C-alpha cells in the first residue's frame, strides 16, 4: 500500500500534463466582415454576446447602422442569423460593398436533414443601386435573393443537410450604390428541422380514414 500511495503524486502530475497538452475546445466565433475592392477588410467580433454593432466610414461608403444578431448560444430552434437595420450611403462614385456574417457555433437543429430559409427586405433604396442576400450552411449556398426597389421583399427556402455539430451559418449581403445612393435593408437566415415525411403522409390520410370509418358505420346501421 505504501508503494502505491507514494506513486499518487507522480500519477497526478502526469495526468495534469496530459490535460494541459490536449488542444483547447473549439470556440464559437460570430464575426462581421466588411469588404470592398481596393480596401483592407474590416472584421468585428461579438465578444460572446451574440450581437454586433458597427457604424462609420468604410471605403466608398458611410455605414449609419449595421447590426448583426446570432442565437447560436441559446440552443433554440430555429437557428437564426440576421443583419438588420442596415443603413448605408455611398459617399463617392459607384461602389460595391460586401458584408459577411459568420457564426461557427450552431448546435440546433442537430445533424441531419434541415430547411434553410432566407429573407430579404428593403425599406429605402435611393439612386441607382441594388442589394443581394445569400445564406450558407457549412459553405453550401442557398438561393441568392436580389432587390432593386423599395419598399419590397423576397424569400426562398432550400433543403439542406447538416453534416456535423457544431455547424456554421453565414450570409453575405452585397450592396451596389451610385454616388449619394442610400440603402436600408434587413436580411435573415433561419434553419429548422423539416417535418417527417411519414408524419405528413399520415396527417394527409386522416380525412380519408375518417370517411371510410363513417361509411362502414352507416352500412352497419
């Protein structure tokens, strides 16, 4: 017993060293990235809050309001990634600004079949310009949405597959504006679990089963 007891400090030391040598757990990152050709990209992190706010000049544009939201840290379905109250004005010649939201920490819904919905709306669009919005799940793109008038809105639904947990959601908003043009828009990506096909089929057949039962009862009477 004494020999075993004497070895405990050595075993504890070795175990501690093994734990310290293990790679740290993956950290979810929620980031917003601004990109315009000819300018250095700007990236802003949420610092674990699930919310990003940005305002100020960038390239050919002045961003009056840019708010990103992610609910990856809540574990609630639907998974949601939104760029809302986006307000951008072009301060020089025609330019194109790309805004990317990315979050690597989504766990709900879990791995398997999924439905990704994309929505884009504009409340103001002055001058010559347009805005497009596209959602991505683990790098696989959904339907690209484009608007050139305001107020207006459009949406699309895509069947997707979640290959692993956690997974990555991102969306890219691309804004093209002429000099002095102004855009106000909102883009939203949501991911949900599709209704089971067998359940939908069963629910569809319920009225027919009811009619058959009613006919049998009527014949017996």
